[in-house]
């Protein structure tokens, strides 16, 4: 249970960063940290103590316990998506930087219009 | 962004070739080893990114490269979709029908259609990440001029 | 094993706080890299070598992309004069964090404790992947056979993200280039 709570604290650090930072790049970094904690949470839930990695080396001895492969599958696809969507947010950020000359969201909000 | 010195260029030539070969190995052996299409694709795009950082922008005609990568991206996923559809006509009626023989687990030719899908998704991931990186670098360069 | 994971996680939390409070953006990016590579070690310890391999490469690519974005901007964190608005923001975020933590504590009562997971849905996957698909890597068997549609949706999201990056970053259209020639 300690591990789950620590993992969720990592998520909360990301939430705190998104809410309080004013720099767009810092917001992207906080989003990345939130994604990391979600990945770690999924893999933590699927772990079985004493289990092996989900790659079958000897097909005959099938009663060896194996770690749950389903969360690992979900995280595998989500990790690649996370990088692509993060770079989309970064593209928006540099577009805004070119127009307003700053990464500060509060100043962008004032200059708008 | 101009290129780096001759030492960096030569070392990067050797290293990026090794990274490229490891990426292809990882994508082809995805069904028996850890790795697979996602890791292989990211490694392939990493080899290209390393080359571009070392050689600078003027060495490569990046605009044509971007068009080529977006064509590869669309094409690979189209082929994967067609293979998945072809399962409808072979045997039982469902999508993603793995109609090839399974083979002996652990050998290179096994797992039915899974190695083919692995290679295709590797090409797709490599093309996507390269497209994103090229777009960012071209934008930065156009701003500076 | 569990103690080692706890140590790595505490270090990751400290690095995340350092990334958020860093004075310039380069050190923020490096601290974020610390969090990412700590995640790689956690994946190795949790018997997920595939994820570790993917994450260690993706983290490097992410660092390169963020550095390419910020390398000719000012790279300084915006100074923070504590005003009325900042006090409201900080207190609101602390309240939100406390609420989240309270409800998370209530929510994980139903979960099994760490290391005693029971296979529910994936029991069928673990038993039958070898006979049905012949793939020795169970993750790849689930990814491309039982859950192929999921992966197809993932490919769609990747395609959409790449296309939107191209659309956002295009300065001059094709028509403009033609007339210039």
C-alpha cells in the first residue's frame, strides 16, 4: 500500500505543477510526470511477487507463475502516444512563443485580443 | 543549425549505423525477445535524429524527407489494415484473424502474422517520430531566417 | 525489493519537485530526465523488460525534442512575485491535492496488496497465448492478436498527433511557395 500511495504522490506533484506554474514548458514537464506515475501505477498493480517476465523460455514447464501481461500491453501503447501528444503541446508552445515572445501564460492572456 | 566537427561526424556515422541495425533486429525479433515494433521504431528514428544533429540541416534536404516520412507513415498502417481485413476472407469471420500457422514457439518464423505486424508498426513509429522532429527543426530554421 | 522500489520512488518525487521549482529550464529538463530514468529502473525491477527498453529510448527522444524547442528562447523561469492571485492559486491547488489524496486512500481499499495480484481477465491470455498464436513473448501475443483493435486505435492517435504537429508548425503554404518561384 505504501508504494501505491507514493506513486499517487508523484501524480499529485504533477497536478500541483500544472496548477501553479506559469511557464508553458514547465506545464509540459508536469504533464509528463503525471503520465509517468500513471504508467508506474498500472505496472505496480500487475506485479506478482516471485513471477517471471512474461516471455516463455521453456514451453513445457507451464506452471511457472508469470507477471500479468495485460497492464504491460496497455502501458506499451500509451508510452508512445504520450510522447507524440506531448510534442503536439510543445509545438503549440513554440507557436505561441513566436507570436507573443514569452512562455508566460499570464502575459499571453493579457496580450490576447 | 550547422554541423559539428569532423570527429563527431565520423563517430556518428559508425554509431548511428549500429543503432539502426539494432533497431531492425529489435523489430524483427519482437515476438521472441523483449523489444518489438515500438522499441525498434523509436531506435530507428533515434538513429536519424543523431545523424541530423551531427551533420546540420543543410546536409539533408529535410522538406523532401518530411514528405517521404509522412508517406511511409500512412502506407505502413494502410498495409497493416489490409492484412487485418484479409483475415475476414480466410477461415472464420473476424478482424485481426491470425490465420498463418503458429509454428514452434521460440523460433524466428513463428507466431503467425505477429512478426509482420511488428515490422509494420516499427516503420510507422519511426516515421511518426521523425516527422515530428523534422517539423520542429524546419520551423526553428525558418524562424531564424 | 519493495524497499528498493520505495527508495527509488522517493528519489523520483524529489526530482519531480526539483524539476517544477528549478530556476532555469535546462535544469528542469534534466531533473525530468532523472524521473524518466528512475521509471526505467522501476520497470526493470517489476519484471517488465519491454517497457524498460521502450521507456529508455523514448525518454532520450523527449529530452532532445524539449531541448530543440527551448534552445534559442530565454531559458529562464519566470520570476514569481507573490501577489493576491498567486495566493489563491497555491491554496486552491493544496486543497485539491489534499482532497485527491483523501479519496485515493479510500479508493485503494479494494485493491490487492502489492505483489499479491490475482489474474482475472488475463488468466486466459497467459494460458492460451502459446497455443493460439505461437508467440513466445506474451505481451506481443496480447498486443497483436487478442487486443489488435486497441493497437489500431493507438496507431490512429499517433497519426493524428503527427498530422496536427505538421499543421500547427507550417508557416508558409504550398501556394505561397509556388508564387515566390
